[in-house]
């Protein structure tokens, strides 16, 4: 803009041009549609522009798409344009010009047009909002055929009115959270919590909320978490931490969970299944640690679990674990433990009833007992391999008169590789007795161990003895004792041994020892080499009155006497009406038996070796002759000369 001055003589002077900007007090905005709405197609989208201007009249309104594409112009009010759109996003704006040249461009309104008959993917926009709010979703609230994604640290709240969706992902590449509170959410196909490796999804059900899904995957390739406080969750299939590297956990505090199959791959800690209340009904198999490389953990602290079958087995060196620490478990079919990999079934508290039990060589049955009724009840057959661990609660006082049930069953087949029993207390040691319908922890008098001084051989080879005194300071009779002699070198033999266990020889005294009494038992040794100390100790262990082995130890020979005619007399004390054979040897290796068999009369017996026909040569014909008296089967016959 410039100015020109004219003088009276006709002269003119022009000013230097000056730029002038005409400001306008005009306002303009798109009043319909609302920003963020989803619009069904085919259809007509009505776009309305509202304008106010106090400076000059409006000369035109231009309708724009994506900021540059003009699809309509109006010069007179009302400024309403009807637009036929196809499916997809629409970024709408308007440019308004007045008579003075003033221009205003409206804010952009974003609208998503969709085909109602075509499934859409609608994504949560972030923040915390109600599921039913259309603006919270990129393409509107999910319909029954749509796929929904809750991500970008968003939190969707399903309340009054509920929700439907075909497939739902919570936590795709970042975190997402979904709460169902006193409402119903129906997922036609699958719900996935923690889809990607960086995704983390959480589902919370509370206030009598209801969730149904064909499949519920907790921890796809990321982290998934379910906390069910109340209400109900129903799924044909429930998977927890199914993929390598994923993490998944399900915490059942209350309400009802119903599935046709539940697989727990997740290991203890942040993974696995924890039930402290409510009801978990599995109309099929509950599988803990289904396959490598996952392990699996199910810990039950309360509530009710019912299943058709239960399998606890890991494909790794770590154990898959099912532990009952409270509540009730009812499995109508078989429970398999450690059949295909490491598996542990622990019963600490509560009650577990099974149709049958099959424990493989890689299985561990870990049972805590103490009540009058065992926590593990098997109506059918219990097949036990692997390892059995029996525990008593801390602080329990062992009662030597009370047997404790461990396991009840209809029938049993036990071939255990190892059995671990509680440590004896209060003068009680425990043994495990498999009976017709139950396994019982049976108290025995605690083991009495007596370590004798070293047993030293004499300077010459031959027979020597060691006296062991055993007293019973208790109030009940000792049912018998077994004397173990570990540490014997190879050149020393326990002559009056009954048998051996684990390479350690022992002698048994199968007679009761009344309270307050003492018995003296003599161990008879044979040294095959001169001048070597034996250094062995005797360990005395209380045993049942019935000997572990039917074999009888050799009798102790005493009072050897050489007669004037060169014969040798020996004295021993056989049991009444029991038959004995006498053997002799020159080198302790080759033994010959005397033809006559002696029968005990209950008193002391003297036997004389005068040579043939009892022995092949007179005793004086050899520099050294060894003798031993052995019990033989039978109760009568023979001679006693």
C-alpha cells in the first residue's frame, strides 16, 4: 500500500509502498462429525462448518481432505456438505474466506469409515477409559467380528453394557491392561496377554465379572498375567507361558474358572498357577510342564480343584511341580508323575483324591503326614516308582504307640528307587509298611548305637572274640538287636555273622530284651593273617523281633581241652531241638564236615574229636586245626556224642 500527494501546480509525490495485513476476527470450526468417530459405509458423511465474522461477509467455504484435496465449495450458508466415502481414515478440514480477503482454516477432524460387514482391527488409543467409549478406539468399539488391541500403556475398563470382540490382544508391543468389573466380556476366539517379546498384558476379573473365550493364552511371547478375584472365566483352552522365553501367571483368589484343558508351562516364581481360593474346574487334563524347554508349577493353597486327569512332567532337568498346601483336589482319572521327565507331586496340607496314581522313575512323591487320615487318597491302583519322601510337621512329638497313615489306595505296586523317612525323635525311629489298602509310617524303638573299642587281632592267625554288652533303659522290651561290624579288613571274618547288608556283616540276636535288663553278646572273629590290628567297631541297632534273615550264626566254641589220649574236647550251647553240623579245617579255606549231626537239648554240649570216624585224622596229626559249629535245617535226628 502507498500514498500520492498532488500540488496546485499539478505536481505529484508518491510515498514508498508499505505492506499492510488485513486481520480478521472470523472464527470457523467443523461442528459435525465429531473428531475420532467411526462411520459405517456405504453411507453419506454430513460435514457442517460453523462460521462467525464481524468484519465482512463470508464469500466461500472450501471443504478439504488431508489438508490439500478440495472436494467441495459453498458460497452461501448453511455450510453443509454431504460426502460419500469409502472405508478407511478421513482427515477433514475447511478453509473459509471473507470479503476482505481474510482466511481461516479449521482444525482437522479425523473420522474412520468402516464396512460393518468386514472385520476390522481397532486399537486402543491409550490412557484409561471405558471399553464402551468409541473415542477410546481407533475404529470404534470392537464388534463381535473385530480384532481389538489394548496397548500403548492403556487400561480398558469393561463395565455396564459389557463388550464383545472376536480376537483380543492385551499388550502387543508395550503394556496393556484390561479390567472386567461386574460385567460380561465375550471373546469369540482368542484372548492373548503379552503378544510380542516386549509386550506385557494383564487381565483382572472382579465384582462378579464374566469372561468367556475359546482360547486364553497368558504370556504368548512376552509377559502375561491374570488375577481373578471373583466372577467367572470360561475357556476351552488355557495356556500359561507356552512359548520359550515367555512368562505367564494365573492367580485364582475367588470365583470360578472352567476350562476343557489347562496347560501350565511356566516355572515357579513369576510364572505358573497359584490358587488360594475359588473353584478351578478342568473338564479334561491339567498338564504341568507339558514339554521341553518349559517346566511348570501349580501351587494350591485353598479352594477346590477338580480335573479329569493330572500330568506332572517336565522335559528338562528341572522338575515340574504340583504342590498341595491347602484346599481340596479331586481328580477322577489318573495322576501321572514323572513318566516323561522330572516331576514332583507334593502334598503338604489339604486333601487330594485320585482315581489312580502312576509315578515313573523320574517322579517324586513328597508327602507330609501327621493326621489320622492321609492327605492322599487313591481309589484305584497306586503304582510307585522313583522316590518317596515322607515328612512330619515341625514340632510334632513322635508317639511310639501310634502309627501314621501316609497313603491310601485300592491296590499298590511299589518298586521305589529311594525312600526318605522322617528323622527319629522322642526315642522313635520310623519304618514304612505297605499294607493291603494303605502305606503306614510305623514307629520302632530308636536305633541304639554302641561303638566298641577297636577289635585287635592277636599276634597269630586264628579265632578271637569281642564282648558287646547291650542294655535296655526304656520302658518297653527291645524286640531284638542286630550288630553291624563295619570296617573289617579283608583278612578278618565275622564267624558268627547272620548275613551282611551293603557289604557290612552283621549278627542278630532275635530275642526280646526286657526293660532294665542287659545282655552280653559275643562276636567271634577269624584272623587269617598274623599281627595286624583290625580296628573295626561294632554298631548295635534295635530291630524287630523277627530276624531280617532266617540264617543262624555259628555257635561260640569254648573250653577247648586236650585229653591224655590226644583227643580234643570242645563245649558249646545249642538251642533246644535244633540240629547242628561240626566242620573242621587246616587252612580256613577248605572245610570238612563231621558225618554226625548233633541235636541241641537246651543245655551245654561237649563234643570230642578223637579222629576217625568223626574226622579224617586225629587232631594231633595236624599242627593247626580250626573248628566251627553251624545250624542246619531241621528240628530232630542225628546224634550228640
